C-alpha cells in the first residue's frame, strides 16, 4: 500500500466526503472569517482479542498525513507534484483504531459492527460492544462527532481476513500489538497515529486490562 507514484495536487472542486466552507461572522463586535470543512461523523472501536492477549489496529495509507510530511513542487505548466522517490509512500502510513464514517441512516453501534467485520474480519455480537464516550474531532477544521466503542473479541469471532472494502479501493492491514506493549506503542512518536489511538489505549488499560486481565484495581475505585 505504500507503493505511491505519479502524485499530483489539484484544488478540491467537489467531494462526497468533505465540503470546504468559509464562514463570515461577527464575534463580540469584530468581523471574522474562518475556513472549515463539513464532514461526516464517525465511529471508532478499541479492539482487544482476549484469546491471544493483543490489541488490534488497522494500518493504511493516509494522503492527508502524507501531504503534511512532504514538499510540493510546481512544474513549468503550473502543475503541483510530489517526488515520490524522494518522499516514499511509507511517510503516509498510519496506525489507527478500526473506524468508519456515519454515512447511513442506521445506529452508530451497527456501523461499528459493520466496520469490525469489514476492516478486521470479526463478527461481533452487540453484547461484546460497549460505548466508551463521544467527542468532537478536528475542532479547528471540521468539528465532527465521533462515537468511541470498545469490543472484546475472540478467535472464534474471526470469520474473514478483513482488509476493508476492495470495491471502494480500500487497502487495510490488520495489525496486532501484544497488550503488554500497547502503552509503548501508543507513545512512540515515530509511528503515525491519530490522537484517538492514544486515548483509546489509555482507556483500555485504566478500565479493562489493569482491572480484568491483571486483576488490579485503581485507587479511585477502592
């Protein structure tokens, strides 16, 4: 998935996923303008396989991460290009929670179940899915809502290899991190990851692993 070539950069005229907007408003008597994006809300899932004691993430190429790590060049015809030999696609690989956008008129929990099957290959019953919380993402640009869930899975629930929807061009790797190494993984700055990974992993240790798996108890619950 990191074999990226022939990349050019053009303005976004229209998209089914984002809508660039400029807002003009008056705040406390002062005229202001702000550029923002109208985007879909989303769900994300912290996934723990208790059979093998691993946290499960997905890895994929994210052009938005890539474009913020490279330099663009403008040729004689005014085209903006990126030298993918100088800046390999690996720069845009990210490790993320299993996630998906809310683009259907069904409950977020059902979308979370669909994403677990599509991306990670697990058929998870509702009883194994717990809503953690919800929050706003990208408050400076989009402000979209994300519902965060926790799913405990077992090898018996694995029904496919996952990997995303090939018909939509998705290329996703399923990555397993031993639970004992999850904190180190989350704090490793050399690995591209969104902030949701850090929050999700820390929530997992505070509320699941340290209590249920290791049999410890936090002082604030004693």
